[in-house]
């Protein structure tokens, strides 16, 4: 089959790499792609905002499936227009993508379907906001309603800070995304990401991961799109995962179908593992970046067939033996350009050397090829990814690959996976202690 993949980041490189391994793939096209994706796909110039142009390309090249990587084209309704033209698409409709596009939509759905999540108020004015703040305790959580590229959340330690944030958000500090605000109860616990694939009826789990949002070691400094991740997330035990499928994912898919907006594609749940059980923080309507990179490192099924079954509403025909994740840990370290998440220094040269020699995989996130020299072209530049039998082993392999790369204007965190590495060390000390005592 012929596939068109839309997007240009590390997430899309990981998808292209895995799709290219499919025995049923004939041709893979990517738009706009990047130099890493170009190793697996023919890059084409298409504007995802120009829906008729994408449709025409699909007809000309006999595309059987369009895979939409990022959220913006989904929220803009590209999947709807392609489906109306008879083209199979991996990704939700505009109406279903509101799960990511509108916090208020998701909170209302959770309330209706009794999905565990933080208590909330949806406000449109300072007066409504002040009244709602009276009902919550510090720290206060305030969110712009619409897409804000991960920058629309404020955690305010005091009432004063919360009022300043409320005014900023309502006055459009985040553009039109802020015309309405969601105020939430602060949830305490450890965060984990969980993924599920659905065609609107059948739902299958697609693994877990943990991200590292802060730019600096020990989770310090400003928030980013994610500086590294690993999969699986052992904190999300099989019991908790089953609970998430039953209490959160299942009811969400059923409630959307009942509203006449069936969800098709990947559902990415940001969870807080609280003392009362897992609660939904937010939904995304696409794979996480860089979570996708670690999921793809472990997935050993045929991704192209899986995505086509999902797009056609035939996920119930998936042969379970062909849907497998390797029982290893995958860990990815993001190498970013100095300055990120502020203004990144672009143009710096990159020499990948022999970084992939020992089985590591380098996914390109923000690179360009300039007369044969690889250069940084964005904030997050490379995703250096490796696997191991433990998180510590995967971490060591990923950093060995990082150290083989020459990228003088780049930087990375040195502690991706720290929570699990500490837990692994504690449990092996405990085992050693127990065997010494016997
Ligand atoms: P979101 O964009 O909704 O994922 O929020 C970004 C980050 O803010 C999350 O990853 C959490 O770390 C934090 N956050 C969001 N909502 C809450 C909440 N209700 N309680 C505690 N932390 C939150
Ligand atoms: N890594 C977080 C995200 O993709 O939203």
C-alpha cells in the first residue's frame, strides 16, 4: 500500500522508520519530512492547511492511507476532508480532536461519563473566575481553553498569582486560546502517559511512557515539549493499566460514539497516579513527542496494517499475535539547540559519528541537510534512542550514543529515566539485603 505521512519531527521520523519496515508497504511519502525521514520516504512539498492540494496528491499517487502526525491539522479538520474524499486516514475528525483542542470539551465529557479527573470550573470572565477560585485551594491550576502549544497551563502558588494568571489568560496572553479558562483542582502524584488505539468501537492498549518536561537536570527550569522519555512506565502496573482502560479510555470512546463523534486514531492520556487511583489530566489526539519514539522502538507488529485497520474501522480484525511490544525498556534523550525552550541557536553543525553502531537509533526532530552537512534547524534537534533489559541499561546505551555525537551548539539532560533508575537501584539493594539476611 501507499502511505502519505504528514509532519516533520522526531515523532514522524519514528513513525516513518516503523512504517518502512511493514511488509505491505509499497511507497511511503512524507510532507514536509526531514533528513531523517528522507532515509525511509520520498519527501514531497505539500501544505497540510491546503486540504484540496493534499486530496489531489492522494488521488495522483494512489495513496491508500494518510497518517497525520501533529495535532494542528487534526484540529483544523484535515481528516474530515480527506475522509469525505474517500481516503483512509489515521487520526480523528475535527469534532473528536476537541479532546485536545478544547479543555472545556474534555472536562464536560469527563463529567458526563463519570471519568476520574480533577474537579473544575469553566469561566469566561474575571468575575466568574474569582468566584470559582473561592471554591479551590492553593496551588491553583489555570488553563487556556484552546490549543496553546503546551504553554497554556499556569500553576499558581497563591491567590494573588492565580488572579494575575486569570487576567493574563482571559486577556489573550495565549492568543484566542485564552478566551475561556478552565480552573482545576491540583492533583498530587506521579505523572504517566498511556496510549490506546481505537476506531471508535474497538479499543486496544498501545503502551505507556514517562516524559521529562522541564529543560534542566533534576526537573528544573522552564517547561518544554519534552526532553526525554522511556517506555514502558513501570509505575503504570498492569493492574493500573487495566483500571485506566476500564474507567478512563473505554468510557471516553463510548461517550464520544454516543454523541455521534466516534474517535479514530491514537488517544494519548496524560494521567496523574493519585492516592485515589489514576486520574485524567489531559487528552492529546496524536502520539506524544518524544513518547512515540520509545513506543516505536518497542513495537514489533506491522504498523502500516494496524493503522489501516484503525482508519477503516476494522480494528476488531487485528490478529492479536501480530500486535506485540518487545519486553524491553526503550529510552530516548532529546538533544536540543542551546537557547531552547527560548530562542534556539539554529545552524549548528552535527556529526552523528558512529552513534548508531551499538544498536541505538537517532531520530531527527529539527535538522536540515546543508550541502551534505547536517545542521540544527529547530529547538529539539535529535532524539537519541536505545533499548535495554532495564531502564539503567537503556539509559547507559542512550548516553553512550549521545557521547558519540559531535554537536557543539547542542545540549541535553543527563538524567533521563532518573526516577526508575533510582527505583531499580533501591530494589536491587533490597534484594541484596534480603539474600544477605538469609
Ligand atoms: P496539560 O497541558 O493539561 O498536560 O498540563 C501541563 C502540565 O501541568 C501537566 O503535565 C502537569 O504537570 C501539570 N498539571 C496540569 N493539570 C494539573 C492538575 N490538575 N494538577 C496538578 N498538575 C497539573
Ligand atoms: N511530550 C508531550 C507531548 O507530546 O505532548
